[in-house]
C-alpha cells in the first residue's frame, strides 16, 4: 500500500514538473495581446452554418470574388485579369496614379479590416491593400460602364457578354462578397475627372436595373446618404426598410391560421405596395390583410437570403427574419400558395406551387426570431383574434357557399322569398280558420 501511494505521489510530482508554467503563461499572454476584438464598424460576416446548409449556392460567388472572404479561390481566378484591365482603365479615366490610390487605401487599412468579422491575419498589408485596390476599381468601372456606354470599349469582354455582367452584379449582392462602401466612395471622389458622379447614384442605377424598382425604389436617394451605407447588402436592406417602422412587440401566439384558414374565416387578401416587400398590415375592422408582392425566382431568393443573413448577424431580430417567419405561418400547403398567387401576392417564377412552398420553408430553416420583440406581432395577434370569432366564419361560409356568383345568389334570394311567402300564406290560413 505504501509503495502504491509513493508511486502516485511521484507521478503527480513528475506531471507538475513536466509543465512549464512560466512558458505557458507567456504564450497565453502573447495570444491575448494579438486578440482581434470586434469593432463597432464590423458589418461584413460569414454566413452562419445553420443558414448556409439550406442552400450554399445562394451565398457563394459564382464568377468574381470581392473582398477577402473568397479571395484567391481557384474557380474565381479568371476574373483577376479583368480586374487589372479595369484598374488600368480607372487610372487613365480618373487621371490618378497607382501610388495615389495605394496611399489612400493604406491610410484606411485599419478601418477597412475592422469592417470584417474575421481578422484575416494571414493576409499581409501589401496583399490586403492590393486586393482592395483591384476590387474597388473593378466595381467602380463596372458601375460606370453600366451607367453610360461612353465608358465602354468595343473589345470589353465583360459587357460584350450580357450573361457575365448579370452574374457579376448578383455576386456583388452576397454578404460574404463585400467591401466597405466608404472606400468606393472615397476613391471615386479622389478622381480628378469624375467629380460629376456619385457612388451611391451609380449603385442605385446599377442595382435597380438588375433587380427592378421593387428592390430599389426610384426615390431612395432622398432617404439615404453615402455615409450611412455599409456595403451593397446594407444598401439593399435600407432600400427595403419600411417607411414607418413599428415598435416590435411580444408574440403571445407562435403561429397564425394558414392562408386557406384565413380565407375560410372571411379574411380578404389585398396586394400591397410594390416597393417595400416587408410592409405587411392587417385591418381588423375590415378584415383585410395587405401583403406586398413577392417575386419568387432564383435571383430574388438569393437577395432575400443574403438580406436575412446580414440581419441575423448584424442586428438583434428584425423585420426580414420576422417577415420570413410570418409568411411561413401563412403558407403550409400548396392551397395556401394558390390563394396568395391568385391575389398577385406571390408571383411564381418557379416550376409549380410545390416549388414555392419548398423555397419558403427552406428560407425559414435556421431562422432565429425573438418572440419577445417580433416585428409583425400586431398582425399575428389580430389575425388569431379575428379567426376566433365564430360569426366571421359563418358570414364567410354564407358568402363563399351561396353568394360566390350571381346565379347562385339569385337562387338563394328566390328560395328565401318563396320560404317567406309560404310562411305568410300559412299564417293567413290559420287566421282564416279561427
């Protein structure tokens, strides 16, 4: 027994000796010194795995990398030569030197790095500045060429292929494929010859041309300044911000009746504004649910997914996440899709109603909402209250079963009149007998 005890004490002692506490302390302290803390300027993130797993393609650039997250990927390297060509065109057009542009970026390097959730310590200052120079000049030239054909060359290999420019614009709207807006704005302002152009106007023109006024309202620049924009996904988010933001409220009921159940309870669906897809309202007294049109096809699904990912990373809850949850409350089956499609609320460019239902349910996969601060809580609670009133269902059933077309209505009225006349005749006969 004594030998065992002695052996155990020796092992403990040896374990203690084998650990160099001073060396480990120094190592941990060194790591803490180089710790990358989140900056208040952080706004560009990797998409959370819980969202990416549902549709990785929707978050991954297909033709061009912008910024450090997808920089250097083999499948995107072909566009690097185009970036150099566009850099040369930008320098010639703006009458700037490479040195002037590099100096401007170096001066802003810390601020640029702070905009990313990752620290990218593996990218040296030299490589980081070069990447920012190529990417920012590339985007500026793409948007200038999109704005006016005067900036295009006859042998332009990007604008000579319509499909390529559309893919590039789609890639610039992905959360992981962003550079801070301020560096684009600053480089354009640095130009000696392009003072008549503003980056925010070029952005509005390019993105509205790609995705339409339903995503980028024509008068949006009256509501937004360049200094307020973080990047292109943030620009899209601000374009879709409801005109009158509501105060989020606690959500007491974690679902609503489906669109079919609402229809059977007498709720009428109304097509809402075509410029703000997140403005959903319910008029309890009139029983009217107003929902803006939602175009469902591949590109708009990508836009919606990346807006959603940005909100999930950057904000505590919000109208995008809560909108996705609310739409999924309403759409549980293909008959719900059909009701909303008939009213123009869902514009289906997918294969069929099953595809729409699957797309909406996939959007909601991994969606995290705060039930204590739910943006559409008033809509959800009022819909539930409306459907709990039996008279709404009775009136709806009467209208839908007996007054859905003129001929049935006439028949019901005639039958009712005949019944009344029969009752009157019976009463008169009883009186005469007395």
